[in-house]
C-alpha cells in the first residue's frame, strides 16, 4: 500500500477500531494459474492482531484454490468519496487545484489456510455472530436455532484462518491541504450528498 506520511494511520487502537467498525474484508489470493481471486467476507481479528477468522460458502470455488500457506491480502475498505476541486478555498485564490478521492483502508497481508473441521467452523461462526450481535438489546445466538438446522448450514461453509504478517493502514482525508481547504471539503460533502462518514472522519 502506498502511504504518504501524512496519510498514515499509526495508532494500533485507531487501526483496530477502524477494522472492527467495518467488520468485513475482501480476501484476495492468487490461483495456480496466476489469476487473482477475491471474496468479501465477515471477519474477526484476534486481540493480539496475529490472526483473522472468517468463513466462506462451500459452493464458492475460491477456497478450493487455497493451499496450505497460500499468500493472501485482506482489504478492509472504509468510507470513500470524490473530492471536487471546487470545494477548496484555494480554487478562488489561485486555481491550482485538481480533483481527488478520499478514503480509508487497512491491508492485512499474510498466509491463509482452510478449516473444514465442523467444530472449528462452528466456533468461528459462533464468535463472529457474538461479535456482531453483542450491541443488540436481545442478541441472537447460534444456539437459538434448531441444532439440525445449524448442522446443515455449517456443512455449507468452510472456515478460513489468516496468519497476519503485516498491517498497513491509510486514511487519505485531505491532511495535506490547508485548514480552509479541509473545511471546504467537509462543507461540500455535507451539502452535495457525499458520504457523510468521510466528512465525519475529516471532522474528527
């Protein structure tokens, strides 16, 4: 990932909060023929940052291309938005402005392995479910569904475990612009229907 110093996300707590707020990643691997393959998956990143747990539909041929130790990239993409040069205060001052694209993203690089053990997959699904249900007043649990139904659905997926070797994080939020330009971008995003999450991130 290309990360200019002013766009770098350096705080591990900020990076983890970002990943958890998204909750999913595009898992990218390369098949034996050299063709990249990607699948969007819900993920659970371990507290120590060393592993990522996910699952994939058995009907998805992607997992069959994964061998022990396959290299992988998990892309966690956040809010993004087109930035019009018309929003910059600098446009009125000198006109030397161009469009750009603001976004935030985390890349987790490492290796991935497939788990086809029913108990491993059940544990992964349970932990993923608990993670996303915990904020609800009445959280749903895997055990709420009839056991035969759960068993049937577990057979339709496989588990994935990523060993994370490198973490790269970037928040491209006009940090290289003046305060006046940044204020203009925030106002433009809010007024013209841009992603409000990008404006919120810039305002934070």
